[in-house]
């Protein structure tokens, strides 16, 4: 079964950190550029971070620059999103996606609240 499974979301206080993981099964991630998107309630999904199939670090959106970092471990078939200095405005459902494919994760909720 081909799927992307995210984990690591949850409730965190402002200023806190979370690390999201996205692990593929049924296919290998190493040939894909991988991305993290997020979706605020009632809004369209927006791109948060992206990494090429050969890099170990990627690019992040301006809104999260300096706080978020995308990385990957092809040997573990996993992509990560390290999120630091979280703000309530980061509250959203976060999805991973294999670019150029129809593969999306199921989404993981991140809630930043005191």
C-alpha cells in the first residue's frame, strides 16, 4: 500500500518546538522532491518548505524562515519539519507531499496555544 504517514503534531505552547515526520511506505522517497504544506481553517493549503531529492536541507517560506527547517533521511524514507519558536499563527493542519505525484499524507494537526 502506497502512503505517506505524518506524525509529531500536537498541542504546544507559544515559543515551543515540534518535529514533524513523514514516512513513506510502498514507494521510495529518494526520487522525489518533498514538501510540507499547511492549511489554516477555511483557507487553501500553502507551501511551507521544500527539499530536493538529493539535498539534506531545503528551503522554507518567508513566513517561517529562521524558525522552521526541512530535512530528509532517504535511508529512512522519511522527511522532517523541525518547527521552533512556534506562534499561535502557526496553528494549522500540516501535510507532506511528494511533488509530481498524487501522494499526500493524511495531515497532522499542530495547535499552538497557551
